[in-house]
């Protein structure tokens, strides 16, 4: 979130003491219940334009759910989330440039080693008691249904079943259809067998020379598992305003739609990890949810989690949690369900009137101040 220097803050405070009160300042400090008719005239047009633009994301983006579990998750006492940051290096990738697309595949000579490391990290997370596991982007070493993938995919599914995991397995570039796909793997309630669903990245990382096919259905896609309901934004998808606004509207306290508990953001960036992490912080605040960011070893932060605008780590007194560092590659965050819901409620209750007006799609702006 943007930071304001103390010096700038003091200067602004001093100016406010000497400057003539503005209409908007007087308005916001004295009005308790505001309808559109009571808004300052200079606000009305711009607020309504913004409101209409944001509201249209609901009309074109009907969220799509994939159900792995029909169990109610209210009984969960705590959440244990593993982030797995692999040592994948850009030197281990080869470029495929065809039909106007540009994707990157793991060189064959590195595939076996990376596959073994993938399974090793997954076992570590499972033995550590993780429930939800997320790898960085491009960490999945073989195409999901490609030649030679069957044995590896079966090993992954076996571990998912053994440790009862919900897995976001990084992603891979499909060299035939030119998608960037993240395998989402969990046990399906109908037959008790693990199922893998490919989740497509929505936006090409053009600055990183990635040119992928954009899926025709750009709806917000989310997954219901026994460990909670989550969405996946692959890397710079977290910058997509349409997707972000739709998630914000869906998760707003006034919304009657099913709330999303977590957002996972697997990334592979060599220099923009901090900017992506800041976007995850903003998203966690705006959607009152827990956002998990995991990057490769090339740039930091590699593992970071935000909940309702707060970075979740043991050094932050505002959040009670436990962080277990199994290695540089594998970390497990544990947070009690009560603490999780406390912070979500706290940030939802503290949204500004303008935020509630625009995102909550309310008829007027309401603020709790004394007349």
C-alpha cells in the first residue's frame, strides 16, 4: 500500500489548520446518513461514473466455481498453508516462438531433477501438516496431460491423497495450445479420487516476453475444497482490474454471493516480486481475504502472505500466527480460524463510506459520526 512520509503528513496537517475548510471536509464530518441527493454536487457525476464502470464487472463476469468438496468448512479450527518456492532458473527454460505466441518449456535435461525436487518439497509440506499448498509459477515440470506426464502426475496425486492436500501446483506453458496453466489438484467428493483441473492465466507478461493465448472465458474462477474456497491469480493476473473489482464485489460484506477465503498468486519474476507482493497486500485489504504470494528463488520476497491488508508473520503483533520454515524452499503458515475471521471482519467494518458506495453497490453513503 502507498506509504506517506511523516514529513509530508506533518506538512499536510499544518496546512489543514490554516486553510479554509473545504465543503467536502465539512460534509464528511457532519453528515450521518447520506443519499445521492445529499452528496456535494461536485462529487455526484464522478462517483456515479466510477460506480457504473465497476458495477459492469458483475454483468460481464459471472464467477465460475469448480467443486472438489461438498463439505461445509465452518468447522475448521485452523488453516495451514504451505508456500513452495523452487530454484527454477530462467537458464533451465527454452523459448518456443510459434504462431505469434512465445512460451517457455523446461529443458529436457533438467526435467528429471526438477520433478524429483517438486515431489520432495510436496512431501515436506505434507509431513509438516499443510492443508493447502502453492508452488511458484512454471514450477510444474511437465505438461498436465502431455506425453511422459502420466507417471509424474500419478505420483503427485498419490501425495495429495496421502496427506489430504489441496494443491496449486505452480504452472507450466502448454506448447501446443499456448496457455499458461496451473494444475489445481484435490480429492473430488464424488468418487474420492484426486482430480486435476487446469487453471488458465488471463494476462500475458509481455515485459517478460511471454505471449500466451488468452482463454475465451475470462470469468473469475474459484474452487471449493474441504480446506476452503479459493481463487488463483497467476502472477500479473493480480493486476487485472476487472478480476480484482469482481472479487472485491463478491467478497464485500453486503454481497449475498459465496465468499472466497483465499487467493493464491503463483509467480515467476526475476525483478518485480516486491511490486507483485504490494498488489497482493492491496487485494487482501480490498477483498477482506487472505492472499498468498509465492515466487521463484530469483527475486524476493519468495514467500509472503497478507490478510486484510496485514502481512502475516510472527513479527507482526497485529496478527497471531505461527510460521514454520522447513527450508529456503518450503514454509508453512498456521493461523487459527478465529483470528482469520477476526481480521476479515475488522477490515470489512472499517471500509470508508466511498468504498462501500462504489464496491458495496449501496444506494447511498453511510458514515457513523455524530451530528
